[in-house]
C-alpha cells in the first residue's frame, strides 16, 4: 500500500490496494475477480443481452446475473428451496479459469489488432484482387489452351473451376 | 498557413482515433462476442457434465 492512502477512508484504501495488486499481478487478480463476479455478483453484459423483457423473471436472465444473486432474487424459487451451490461453484470456476484469462488476453491485445489490420490492409487488398479478378479469368484461359473439348470442360471442369475460385 | 496545417493534422489524428475506436468496437462485437457465447454455453455445459450434443440441443431449445 502506498503512503498516500494513510489515514484515508477504508473503502478507498481497499480500492488502492486492489489497483496496486492488479498492477502487480494482472492475470491472477483478473481471474479471481472474474470468478467472484460470475459466482456472486452481476455480469451486466449478459443481463442486457439475454433479458429484453422482464429481466429478473425470465430463465435466460439468470445466466446474466452472477449465479448466487440470480438464485436469491429468482421469484420462481420456493422459500424452503436451498441454494444450488454446485451451480454457483461452476459459474465461479468458469469465471476463474475461462472468462478471466480470455478477457485478459483479448482486451489486452485489442488495442493492437486494428493497427495490425491497417498494416496488413494493403496486402489483403492485393490478395483479394488476385483472388477475385485474376484467378477467375486465368483459369478458363489456361484450360482453353489445352486440347480438351468444350463439352468436357462444361461437364466437369466448370464446377471444379468454380470451387477453386 | 501554419495554423491551417496544424488544424488539418489534428483533424486527421482525430479521424484516425475514431476509426481505431470504431474498429475495436466492431472487432469486439463481431468477432469476440459470438465466439465468447459459444465458449460460455459449451464451457458451463461441459463443467456440468453434459455431453456436447445435449448442450447443443439445450441451447437451441432455450435460446432460439
């Protein structure tokens, strides 16, 4: 913890501590956070994606909420029905081992991707030009110079030419 | 004249930034999101001990 946090609000201290730890161990902290979020709290993305109507009542929306919260606020769940801890555990595990690293690497490299695409655009244009214009013209021309009859070309060469194109 | 050049440069930079942000959003929504949904459904399904075909059927049934 840094000296600037001394004597400050405990919540602010916690935030500083979290940010510092995140800075030191990005992947581990993201994995743990993601696990907790999936297991317990709200994941907004799925909430909006799957629940256009009646956000807390449709079965789909339960995917969108952190699993534990989804079970607690589920109006279809009976009062005496125990919480499904196994399901919560699965969601937490999924958040920890799959979602956390996936987000870390994807959003970590997303800044570089458009730059890379811009750099390779020229090459892509070149390849596309050859594929779409030169190849379809060149293939029939090269075949027509051989001794094969036009009927034979129509019968089984044309589909293969199309496929190749 | 100098001011004009600077303004043009700034505009160009701004446009570049906008394109960069837009392409990032597009990449995220068109490339990552569909793949992530597949990973999510199959990942959680497999962790529950379901078979591949069962997950496909269940996803079709509930989410289409």
